[in-house]
């Protein structure tokens, strides 16, 4: 299609690659909202579920920890479970981004969006 145009042909290839990258990035961002990760605290007594974007979706608290004198412990476990889930979400998002950049032939560790 752009044969014989030299640098303009290369520019067209670059623009096409950039558009493809943008489309894949947009799709990946949408997919991140459907990927769920679970963080735990207190040996699984408190579980927090987040999307790969880090949005908290649900909490699961074992009823055995509902002792009035242990209120502060329960609160700490909830915070720890949410932080664990959010860290797992960030790790999963980075993993998905790595897959995207690799599929596009970009260098490992390249940060997107630019």
C-alpha cells in the first residue's frame, strides 16, 4: 500500500501500531474491572475481594471473630485484608500490562500509557 514511500511508509506502520496498541490498552482496562482478586487476613477469617483496578467489591468476615472486646482486632483485620487485596490487584494489573506490552513487541517494563 505504501510501497516506495520510504519514511512515510514507516510512519504509517508506526501509526497503525500505535492505534492497535491504544485499542488493546482500552480493552485491557475494561477487562481489569472483571478480574477479581481476594486478599486475606487473620488466616482467612477476613477476606476482601477487589477488581484488578483495586476497587473493593466485597468483604467476607467469619462470624467467630465478632466478640465485642475484639473490635479493634477485627477492624485491623479488615484493613489488612483490603490492603492485601489491593496489592494483589496492583500486581495483577502490572502482570496484564506486561502481557499487553509483550504482545505488541515492546520492551519489557515499558510503562503505559505514555
